[in-house]
């Protein structure tokens, strides 16, 4: 029997393939171009599918065709576009495979920041001060421009608008922003602080089966973004807030709840919910919570009965991400975040690599995904050099 895994340039894809493959579960990688996950020795079959960012209907149809194969048991959502397609067409998938992911109503709520924050406030969570851009007039403080919707369907494509940081006194061109994002975005007050925390869970119709937490130590950029170095933690406040929100949403399947600790008062502030598996998935496996396998068991009507424990203090790296992080310290980006000194960060990266030799891609047992990722990184960096 097999599981369909999207082959993408995010470490979670490789983590799922290795987790399931090492347990003897068949893996089909559905990729657009060469992916690190597809290069894994634990990948049984590579299938080329359209990119959801270029041909959403074609991508959804390709996943559905794989789901109709008698040996396919389920599909794993790894991107916002994956869960958008799977939840929107859940009724077409359910006759053929298990569907342990949230339904469309829940996904729409998670991918709409205004509606999500309403639920969060009702559940007792603190959220950032958030306004519609057409109503905002407070550019004298640092702000964050965020899309209201994390995914938009437009002209047969799925678009994921990016977040923008603005320093104090930087008023943007509102019309240009709305055009670039495809809708009227939101303006959030910048939450000061460097402590970013993640709560991760797998739910079975409102019941948590497994949970995990991490603290983000470094990201692709010094101002934030996806993590490249993070460590496992166990904070009761993070667990309480994460569980409260996902229960309020009636969650089913995997989810990440992202928080930031406000440096002014130490309180947790909700940033967003990702209705899917997360990029740092390998860390939870290193620490002892094998979410992909638990997801497979949920899909095959054999959910775990006791939530697994994990080892705190374990950390994991994305090697190319560490390099990108260090390069961000050299840029001239105008942002509200304080830039750490390059010298001290070089030392910090070196020490963490020596003390925590756990990696998302790099594995002596399965080296090819790391080599593919290295090749992709080199090509991307060369392209940036050419453009500059």
C-alpha cells in the first residue's frame, strides 16, 4: 500500500518520505520538477504533476488520479496549496482514500486571518492589533503588511501572497499593494521580540493524538520567516493556547499554530495557523514524535492511543538555510527588526552545528536529497548574483 507525498523544495517532504519508507510503507512522490524527496532511496515511484501555482485544476486532478489507484491509502498535505486542493475536493477524494485533513470550512477559516483572529479572541488568545489597509492610518510605528488570505485562486492558479515588513514612517502605495496581493491586505502592529514558538499537533476529529513544540532559534532572514534552526521545548502556556485554538476550530488532521512572545510583557501572541504539516517536521522526528507515521495510522483506522513523549533540547538545522540567514545580515533591508552582529552569529552557527548535528536533509543513510537541495540552492544563489 502507498501514500502520496507532494515533492516540494521544503524539508517536510523529505521527512515524510523517510519516515514512511523506513517503516516499509510505500511512497509515491508527486513532484513538479526534481525534488529532494523524489531523490530519496525511500521513494518508490516519482510522478510528474502540474504546479498548483500554474495549473491548479491540473494539479488537483493529478492528485485525484493517484488517489483512485487501488494501492493508494491517503495523501499528505505539506503546503497551503495542497490542503486547499484536498479540502476543496474532499468529497471526490473520500470514496478512494482516507482524508485525515480538515474540511473546507475549517481550512477557509484558518486561511482567512480576520476570521481566525475572531475565533482566537473568543478562545482567550491574544492576537496582534490588525486593521484593513483601507482603514489604517498609523504609519508612524513599525508595521507588517499581511495578506488576509494565505491562498488565493485566480485565473486557474493558486497564489500565496508574501508578507512585508515596514519600518516606522514608511507608508506604502495602497493601490499597488492591493494589486500585487490580488486583494486588500491587512496591516498588523509589529510585535517586538525575537522568541517565536510553534505548537504542532495531529488531531482526530477534535481529539489531540500527538503534540510537539519548538522554539525558533534562526530563520532564513534575521527578521523572521521559515526556521532554519530550532529546538524542541515544552512550555505549558504554548500547549494550553495551541490546544484551546484547535479545539475551538474543531480540528481534524495536522496543524501548526505559530506564536510570538511580546518582548514588552512576555505574553504569547498568535501569528497564524497552518492547516497542514510544517517545514520543520524533521525536528519532531529527531526528538521522538513521528508525525508522518501517526498520520498514516490515523488514515488506516489505527490511531495511536497515547500521546508520545519527546526529548526537549534536541535541535535541527537546514544547512543551506543557515547560509541564507548569515547572508541576510549583510543586506541593506530596511526593517523594524534589530540586526544581530555577523561575527557573533557566525560563532553561534558553528557552535550549534557542533553541539546539535541533526539535519533536515543531510543523512548518511539517504544522501541524495541533500545533494539535490544543495544543487537547487547553488542555482538559486547564482541567479540572484546575475540579477544583482
